[in-house]
């Protein structure tokens, strides 16, 4: 029974990855490239020791974005606003970090908490609109993402909160003092962010809260059926609002590792598009903290390996297309699997009822 | 229900004559603003031309959104379809001329939309996931295809396509110089109307005209044909529609395909008419703005025209002269104050005060600053939509089942 359950859990993501590999292979064949040697190239380059550290660092950010999305999904909330939440959060965290000079044990928590608070605050706008005004969080978050970009670009101008670097024209926030830098671990010739510990902690807390607390139970119940949860005394609208804020707080952590251990400031070079990635990873990992971790590493791996393709005459955009197909194929295969399972269950129930009726009939005829 | 009847905005949008009156009122207001601030560019022929150029792509995206959402499918992939449209329009436009470019964008958009339709209608996956994945797929594909097809061509690279032959334009002779002449005199209202008309009749692009006509055409199909009635029915209550013998799957498939095709046309317009070649990232979020225009316009054709026009206008004014946007703040001041006054009749004192405070704050901003920062203008459409959503959400009437998956033979859950 357990083996069967694992089979049904894994079949969807595996099918999705296979489908997308086939799709990319077809594109590669059009381009007269050998799919097998291309994939081999991706794998051998991606697993080079020098790249693994960079991939792990990227995994930390993706993982946090994935968990932020997953906690929303548990409540049927589609937090497409992770992008805006994360960028606004890391921007303000970098500003706060750059303008304070505290000892490390205060400075680092200050920056991290600022990021979480800003992320939560920005997300709670969407949460408020959802609960009080019944506005889809997808629409309001798309708008909020665009507004966040505008606010950051406005505030990043020299003379407001940003400065121009001494050697470059890139706008950035002032550099965070050394006491706010987070140490890194040297391995394989790379620098691994210690912020990974926070990411792991977030994963563990996520699992505990969801599975071992009343709050987590209420959250899952509200996600399964808003009306039923409400009828049984859960303050469902409040749960929606809180979940959105928590999701935003975790989203706020997404960029902190990079900021504290590498760039030590915020600039427009910080990547965009974490929302879509986070949602994709949560879907791929089935909102499971370990599943999301694998998915995040896979994503980071693909993206790190992409540039090698260009050097071999294959456009690296196929990685983007592969990601798109993986998302679509994952969701589609989950839906198909869900329906197959449902049909099986119905059959099971149906046949059980028939045997019940039959046994009754035989009993009655015996009497 | 009483809200719907008493709301002045809804009442105005209800009847065509009142809608026309509202547009006239807007023109009078804008011309007063121009007179008061002395920013003559607001109603110049050039600004109007630019506004049309910026409005059409947004309008196409919004129309695409309207078709899909009225049938019950939310199409967040509009941006992606526009991106596909820019590439197909540019490549086939370069090979066979602009008209073939538009046509192939139309077809490509419709065919790619089959994917969105299949995933959301038949399989029933989350419509937002599908739409977002299509956006990702479109960005990747366009870059990939541009790299394969455009590089090595004259003036072509992975980011730019070779130039497309421009589409013939026509100017209404006699009328255009005459109107422009009046417009330059800056007489209150008369010059403004002349300027706007001059912008409309000067250098008219056949494509702009044809694409614009898609709006009344769609409105006619959706509200005055049997097919349109069925389609809107599928968006409101698919279970009931199915029980009356309407094929919900097929209806939604068609609607989503039309949606993708129209959005792709908007993208092709950007490549062929606005710039004359494909530029990477030239859609620049217009698909999302189109989505916003649908909400802003309360899922009504006249409303989405107003929304697209407003967003197109701010875009155009930003590009031409940012002081114009600053002048338009006065418009916001007057309109919020006027909306506040309508609350007196309902004795909604809180609403009155809120509107007056907003109006006062905007006025204060207008008086203190001499221009609006460009960064704010870029997110103006998004902010407007968010505010409209927040304040008028009770009065908005989206299709009841837009976004909810529907499986034949099952009650669709909310």
C-alpha cells in the first residue's frame, strides 16, 4: 500500500520531467543538435565542483521562494507577489543595514527581521484586499509587483536612498558595514552562504507548524474547504490574511543570503522572476519541504548549466523553455493523476456497495 | 443590487448616450486643465497620434482578456501571446510584408492558445499557473527563435529583427491641415477638439483603424449574437449552460483561441506599426496592463476602451513630455472631489471626507512639485487599477465563474 502511494506521488513529477526532456529534444533535433550529448553536456558541466557551490547558493534563494509559495498553496492562495515582496524587502533591509552600525549579533538579525517585516507588510496589502474586498490575490499581486518595482527605482536614485558606486554607473544602496556581513564556508573553491542554515530552519518550522500545531491544522482545513472550516469555528478570513503575511515574510528572506554574504548592498542586478520560480518549485515539490528542496536544486542546476550550451552553439534559451514545459507538464500530470485516483476510488466504493447489496440479497433469500 | 443602481459610474456606463456624454465631459475637463496649466501638449494632434499608437496594443490585450474571461477562463498568458505576436509579426512581416505578418501573428496566437485552452478547459489545471507558464515559455521561445532566425540577417540580432516594410498610411486631405491650424490657436475647447480630431485624421494607419474596429465587432458578437450569449453563459454558470445543451468545452476553446489571437495581434502591432521591427521585451508588461484594463472597465467593452485609453494616454504623455502627466493630476483632483460630492446624496459622510482628503492630497502634491517622477508614471496603470479594485470592488461585476475549473458532469466548486 505504501509503495503504491509513493508511486502515485512520484509519477507526476517524473512524467513532467520526461515530457519536458522529450519536448526539448525535439527542439534540439530541429536545430540539428544531438539531444543526448546536449543533456550530457549540461550534467557534466553542472556537476563540476566549482559550479556546485554556486548552485547551492542559488538553491537557498529558490528554496525560500518555493516555501513562501507552498505555504500560500496550502491555503489555496496563489502568491504571485513573491517577486515584489522579496525585492521590496531586500531593498529596505539593505537600506537599514547600510545606515546602521551595530555589532554583528544585532546587525544581522536587524537586517533579517526588516526583510521579513517588509515582505509581510507588502503581502498583507494583497491579503487585506482578498479578505475585505474579495479581490483575487493574483490580480492585486501583479499590480503590487509593478508598483514595488516603481518604488524601488524611484528610491534608488542618487540623493534619495541610493548611491552610484565609485567605479560603476550601477545604482545601489550604501554598502552594509562589515559587522552586517555573514560568513561563508569555503568549499570546492567556492563560498557557500551560511544563510543556508536559516533556509533549513524555515523548512523545518514550516513542516512543524503545518503538521504539528493547531494553527497548521486550521490552515490546512481552511485550504481544503473554506466553508467547512468556517462552520467549525475557524476564523477563515483571518487565516487567509495571516497566511498571506507569513508567505510574504518568507518571501522577504529570499534575497537576504546573497545580500549578506556576497553583494552587501541592493542593486538592480538582483534577479527578477522569483515568484514564478517559487510557485513552480512548490508545485513540483508538492508543497513538501523536502520535495521543494530537490526541485530548487534542480532549477538552480539547470540555470547554472545553461551558459555552457551557448559555447557549444546551442541557444541557452532552451533551459527557459524547458522550465516552462516542466511547470505545465507537472500541473497537468498532477491533475490527471488526481482524476485517475478519484475514478479508482469511485470504482472501489462502487464495487464495495455492489458486494454489500449482493450479500444482503443472498442473506434475505436465505431467510 | 441597490448599490448597482445608485452608483453614478455604473449608471453612466449603462447607456450609450450617457457614455458619450461622459466622453464629452472628459474632453471639456481636459481642455480646462490645459487652459489652466498652459501645458498645450495634452490635446495636441501629436499627443493624440501617440495616444492611439499606445492605446491599440493595450486595447488588443484587454479585448483578448475580455473574450477569455467572459467565457470563464482567466488568461494571464496575454503577455505571452503578445510576445509570440511580436515575433511572428516581425518574422513573417519581414519575409512577406506587414499584412502577412499580422495575419500570421493572428494565426500563431490562436494556435498557441489551443495549449492554454487544452490545459485549462480539458485538463482543468489552475488557470493562473498555465498563463504564467505560457509567459515564461513565450519569453524563452521568442529569444530562441530570434537567435535562430534574426541573427545574420541585415540589421538583425537576437534582440532585434530586420526592419519590416511600413504599412501605408492615409491622411484625410483638407481636413487635417485645417484642424491642425485651429488646434494651434489654443482656444478653449474648440482647439482641443480640433487637436484631437486632427490627431485622428492625420497619418491614419489602416492597421490601427482595423484593430480598433475589433472592439465594436467583439461587443456585437458577445452581446448581440446567439454565440455571444452562450459564451457569456459559460462564464456565468457552466453547469446550467451544459444542462441547456451548450457545449461548454467547445465554447471555451473557441473563446480562448480568439483571446490568444487578438492579444497576438496587439503584439504584432507593436512590432510592425509602433517600432517597425521586433525588439526583445518590447511588450513590456502590456499584457498585464490589458488585464488591468479589463478589470478597470468592469468587463464591459465601453469600460475597457476607457481603461485602455487612459493607460495609453499616460504612456504617450510620459514619452512625449512628463509635465503633461503632472497637469493631469488636476483632473484627478476634480474627479475625486466630484465623486465625493455624489456621496452627499447618499449621506455617506465618510465617503465624502475620504474623497475630499484624497483630492486635497493630490492637489497639495500638484502645487508643491513641478513634475511627476517618471518612475511613478510607469506604475500609474497598476496603481489606478488597484485603487479602483479597492474602492469599487463591490460594484465590479466579473463573470461569476471566471477562474473556476469546470468538469463536465461535476458541480464546479467555489
